[in-house]
C-alpha cells in the first residue's frame, strides 16, 4: 500500500472544473443572482467611485477658490 499524499497537481482538470462549478452555483444560491459580483459590475462601481472623487475634488476646488477670492489682501501681523 502506497503512503504517497495526493496534492493539487494530481487532481484532474475535470474534477477541478466541477468543483469550480459547484462553488459558483453555491455562491449564486447564497448571495442571490442580483448580488453576484461581475466584471461589468466591478467596472461600473469603479466608474461611479471615480465620478464621486471628481465631484469631491471639484467641490473642494470651488471652496478654495471662494475662500481665496474673499481673502483680505493685507498681510497678517
């Protein structure tokens, strides 16, 4: 009787593929179809985050410009 251990390299591609399918199906069942993460969903979230950061930068630029315009030109001291 052999005492060799079985490692990941001995698992056939078919078994690994079936395991991935089971995990994928289980994820759909647990989190639901609408909650599945997709590349398209991830990309859209990144676009929205970029837009939000751009809006925040624009608002900060507006505030700084307003403060600069209202600043007393006389030196302090």
